[in-house]
C-alpha cells in the first residue's frame, strides 16, 4: 500500500484543450477517495494520469515516495478496474485472474493461492472454470475486481465500474466494494458521476468541475457545507434549493418573502441563498417567521414526499413526511443555522460566524 500525491497536475491536449488544471491532492495510505462530477469534468482523465494511461502535461504524481510521471503503467504497482470489465472472452475466469501474474513470472503455486483467496473473498469460486460469456454482469464485475485483488497492488483505481449494472445490483455491488476496500486497506481512487454512489463509498470526496477541484471533504462536510453553488446543486438528491435574494442590513428578501436577520455576513445586496429540501419544515406556529410558496406539484416517494413549490418564478422543493397535509399555499419555517449564502457572481460560499433569523 502507499499514499498518492498529486502536485499542480494539468492535462493539455494538442490544440490547447485543457482537460485538467492545477490539481493538488494528498491521498493517505489506505484512504478511499472518490472523484465525482458531471461528464467531461476531467475525473477519468485525472485517474488515467495516475494510472499512466495519459501523459501528465504539468505537475508531479507520486505513488509512495516515487515520482511516476514517466513510469510505465505496468511498473506503477497499481491495479485498475474498468466499467467494461475488460475480460478476455476466450479464457476461463481462472485464467483471466492468472494472466497478469503469469506475465510477471509469479510462481505457479503463488498464483493459485492468490486466485483461490480472491475467489473465496468475492464468492466466485464456483465460476473459476467458466468463460465470461456464461456470467452475469455482476459476476463479471467481481471477476474484474478479483483480477485487481490478485495483483496485491499499492493502489486500486476504479473507473466507473458499476455504470453498466442495473440499479438494484449497483446498490449491492457498491456495498461489496466498500467492504472489500476496508478489509484489504488498499489505497483507492474511484471515479463516478453518481453523487449517491460517491456519498456512500468515499472517505473523502473530490468534486470536480471543468477540470478543477471545487471542493475536497468528507461526504457529510461536502453535503452540509457546499463550497459553491455548483457543489450545492450537484451533491444531494434533490439538489439544494438555490434562491436569488437581496440582503439589506438585517433584512433578507427572498422573492415576496422578507426575513429579519441577525447575521455577520461581509456583504450586502444581491446574493444566493441555499437551503436543503429536508431543512424546510411546515410552519405550525402562526407567529413564526416563514417563507411562503405556492404548491406546484408533488412527488410521492413512499417514506418521503417532495413538495415542489414556487416563489414567483423560483423553484423551492421541500422534503416532507407523507403524513403532513398539503395546501395550495405552503408556509415553511427555517432553521437559521442551515441557511447557506453564496456570492451571486462567483458562486462561492460566503462565510459568516453567525446568521440567524429573528422572529
């Protein structure tokens, strides 16, 4: 196992297209890092640079104490799991697992030991003599993971390994990957565009946007304190409500709603206010200070009901208990500590020591 360090990493393709810019990231030995972001944000490119499948235009990449910029992929002591499994169709599962070890001149008895151990761990012992075409998608993905495990590498690199699986199987497989990584303690970098997958797997998230890092933090840090409107909109389902507002002194206007505030924000004027759907509660106290919105439509999700509302032309979504009655006009009380403030121009978080709504 080993730590991974990326210093000022950049990738520029011929013609000047910049896919990745100024990436700085320290990954601890044994840590599970998830790179998450929309398609085209540079996450797979960054992973491939760590693997050696893409050249690094600028900066340094280290695995352990070794700089690997010019080291061949086969010599980096990493193992990669792809979304398309990349299994040899003419070989049995056993030989797929053995192939890389044979190329490294690993002794035959050691190859067999590693394969048997990995097969038992992944519960694919009964499939060792089958060809990949005789396996389900989930079984093929386990074989692909087994091929990485038998290498006993310093790091695992996962490039959207579950994207070809159906929704139910994805849930069970991500649990298996998390359990397996904790059991092996191997440093891992995992790429996905699925924010739920990212939240459930990561020790830390790295949220990427247009080739740059927007935020690094634990899943809960990123969820509860998004560093930008991009992160707030990307992480969480439903996305955080982001509303245009105007702050004048101690009064915050959100559409036709005006809230009195005691706050310590270094700004005045137009800004963006964010609030999570689950942080909106139907007001029961008639004297409470509230946000009023018109009910537009409802999504029934079983344990939760999403009430989609409008404040003028701005959308507001509240996650409510199905037991709570709805009306054409909804009044929501606000937990002041859970309001988020963002610069209208840059989208960056506005930090304050306190921000409370007063009745």
